[in-house]
């Protein structure tokens, strides 16, 4: 089916988002300044489009590659990032103050989607209690680390570049009783040079992509499975996908498309030397 029918709707949603003030959310510093429900409703409309399975990858590229749509997509992706960060931060604080931290975690807006991601990513590497898993870009609510720890018992290490975000996530992990198996380190992707690990993952929102993957390529052993999250097909309207240029030096071994309402395509990479 043609993607052209969605162009007016995408532009309409971008126009509505623009009224909230782009500058206010550029650095995610105004996490409480915008009405959350209104933006979520608008992004839910975008997700209906993103999840249209009748639009094939070639048709989707007409939107993704069109210069006229570029401004609208940049704005939508910025708010998509903003909402993700704000929802994670809100849930993290709720967990810290909750009488039942696990039940509060289970209410996280995207919890079911992370379970879908886990289903895919558990197929991309051998996970068990003797493995050490490192996740670059763990964020305020390190749900990826939490789920892999709870499911497989592997040792988990998150790398987070912002110290205040890292401290918030440590409090979450402590409230969930997982401090013995999950560690959060402040640093960027180059921190992996000082860590022994068996599996590496790069978060979809780790930025800037070119620098992150160039440094990972320099530092990772070619035997280590490198898992990445990207966006493909119409879901790429939500966030810019990883390109072959960004991933130069890596070989794509396996790519698993999203399950259900999950947005991320999960990819297994190996360093090529």
C-alpha cells in the first residue's frame, strides 16, 4: 500500500507538536514543563502510522528520504526522544518512592514493549548467569538491564554518561533489590576498555552515533556479540535508523524485526578486521 496517504497526517501532527516549543526540550532539561498526556496522544497517532504493516520498506523510504518531510520527521523524533526520557524519569522516581517497587515498574508505559525486545534479543546471544552483559546508554530507568538480570541471572553493567541520571538509576536498582547483579558506571562508550564482558549492547538513543560506533569498533573484540537497536520500515519515522556508514567495520549477522507494538529492530553485529 502507498505511504502517500499519511503525508498530510504526519505534517499535521508535527505542526501540533511545534506549539509546545522545540527549544524547551532540546536538551531534555524541561522534563516537567509540557503536558505529557497531550503529547503522548499525538505520538500514539504517529505510532499507528509507524505500525502499518501494509507499508513495505521501499514505500516507507519515500517518506524517510523526502526533503519536504525532513522538518516534520526531525520534530517528531525529537518529541519521541523527549517522551521516552520523561516517562523513564517519572517511573524511576515513582519506583524509588513506592511501597511495591516491582509493581510500580510493571506499570511503566513501555514495559510490554521491552518484554518483546527481550524475546528478540535473547535469541541473539547466549545468556546465562556466567555471562557479563554491558549496555551503553542505560538511562534513568535501566529496564533492559533489569529484565536480563531477572530473566537470565547474568551480571549486568550499564554505562551512563550523565552522573545524575546514573545516580537515579542506581536508586531504582537498589529499591528493586538488584544491586548485587547490576552496576551503573558513569562514562561514555570508551569506558568498555576497562571492563571484562561477554555481550555488548548499544542503546537506540546512544548519541552521537558516528562517534559511538567508531569507538566501539576500536575497542571491542571481534568475538564479542554486539547487539544494537535500530528502526526500520515505517517505524523509522520515530527515530533515525542506523546506516551502513555508521556501522562500517561491522558485519550484520542477524536482524530481527519488531514483535507486536515493539518499535525496535534488533540486530546482531560482529566486528570485521
